[in-house]
C-alpha cells in the first residue's frame, strides 16, 4: 500500500454525456489511459477495464456499448 502522494493516480474527467437516461463518462488515468463508464437510470455503474488511446476512441466505444443496451 502506498501513502505517498506520488503513488496516487490522477483522474481527469473529459466528458459527461446524457444518452436516453444513461450517463456516459469518459475519463483518463495515468495508470489505465482513457476509459469510459456508464451509469444506468437506476444508478448502476457499468464499463470494461479496456484502455483506449484517445478520449474520442473511449467515447465511441461507450456510445457503441450503449447501442447494445
């Protein structure tokens, strides 16, 4: 376990998008790169631990994921 500030991962939220009562969040962490998560209308959080190489790629994957819901 690390208690040093240098060990903390910085998270940057790039986009928060509402699509058909779902919320798509695109974010970046230095440890895992660009990712997305989806919050359902009931508050459940979904997503995969895949790494994308741009915010646009993560957003596109999130939008495609929502099309399957």
